[in-house]
């Protein structure tokens, strides 16, 4: 009799736990919205994450590309979604680190309208030049800029882009003045660098790698606090006399505000599990993405610190978006 009672209680407990699990996860399909075109680095990693999470959750996790305005359009869409886990966003430094300080009329609050889930990774930017440039060291570049203030040409992927802000932070820390030429994206910028029209730029590692590997470009420095495993011979600005310099391109998983805590905890746990998988680690290494994972609180605190840092720089440097 006691054994039968125990068995029944165990079954009831199992069913109850299953019910709690079901309530903490999306019930049918989850859309993972990406604010950039298919095929880019953020999109590729989002699809890898979606495939793994779909298997773990037992539901389809479908990537939806809503490109435009450097990720802002996608962020606005997810900010208005129901907080039931059916719509998530691959947040990006542009939409959740830079735009809040750059665009006062932003259609969402990066702080109040989203639920942090997990940091997926951060990649360095590379300070690069065409390999035929005569000055290819950080010390030499700073000396050149100081000897010719406002004349050395730096390009960027656009006003207010992560690449532009990396340049502005470098200018402030090195106390130099340069001629900034914004482009509409990295492709035309790199083309003009190879053509000799632009001398230097900060560029995301995923874009820069293909040119650095082919010998067409030279890496002068990188922008994270520690050297990337992919470029162990390239010094960081932080170790080259600019202590504390940090200007990564990062991305992570967020949802709409007011998601259930149990759901966030489960999603965070599963993202951390995915990031520890060998094939995922290998893919992240290809993009130079490091330091992902940790708690949802860690990601939330990280994004807040990024907004404060870039907001101060945008105000000090009087950076404005293109009209």
C-alpha cells in the first residue's frame, strides 16, 4: 500500500514538473529576429543558435531578417511583441548600445522595452590600412596624425556606426585630429581603401579578416581589452598605451519586456549550453566572437554600461546621424 502511494505521488510530481516546464517555454514557434540581411555574421550565428535551441525546445525556432537602420527596425518590432517567448531579437551594439545615445527620437527604450537573456559574443574591431601605406604601426600613426592634424583620412561604415565610434574613442584617447569620411557600409569603404582614397579605418573583424588574410590589408591594432585568438600577433590599443580602450562589436539574445522569469532562466541556461558545444565554439571562433554566456543580469549590466559609455562619447564628440 505504501509503495503504491509513493509511486502515485512520484507520477503526480513528474506531471506537475512537466506542466511547469511547458508554462515556461513558448508553445509553438519562436521567431528570432535579426536586424541585418541574410548571410552576414550576425545572421549566420543567429541561425546556428536557432537550430540548436529548436532541438532543445522541441519547437521550430525560425530566423526572420528585418534589415534596415542598423538593426533599429528589428528592435522596434520586437519591443512591441508579446512577452511570451514567441518573438526574440538578436540584439546588436548598434540597436542597444549606440542608437539610444545617437537618436533621441528612437521608437523604443533599450533599457525598458526589452528583457536581457544572454550575451552571445563580442568581436574586436581591427585598425587597418592598405598594405602599401608607409605607416603601419600604432606609434607611427599617432605621430603622423599629430604632425598633420585634420589631414590623415580615416573612413568608417557610416556616421554613428560602431566603426565610427571606435575612431572617435581613439581620437579622444590619443589626442589627435583626423579627417573622417563616412561611407554607406563597409564594402565601398574597403574598396576605396584599396584604391588609395582612404588611408585608415576601424573595421569589424569579420569583414577585415578576408583582406588581412590575403595580404591586401595590414592590421595595426585591435580594439578589445585582450587579443583575439585569431590575431594573437596584433596588439590591442589597451596594451599599447591606451589603457581601458574597448570598442567591440557585440550581439546577444533579448526578448520583449516583462517576459516570465522562469522562461528567461530556462532560455539563458540553454543558450549557455549551446555556447559550450564544440561545433558552436568552432563557428564562433571563425568570427572572432568571444566571452559569450553568463547570466541574464550580466548581459543587462553589460548593455547598460555600453549605452553609458557610447552616450558620453556621442555627446562629447557631437556625433550626429546622417540627415
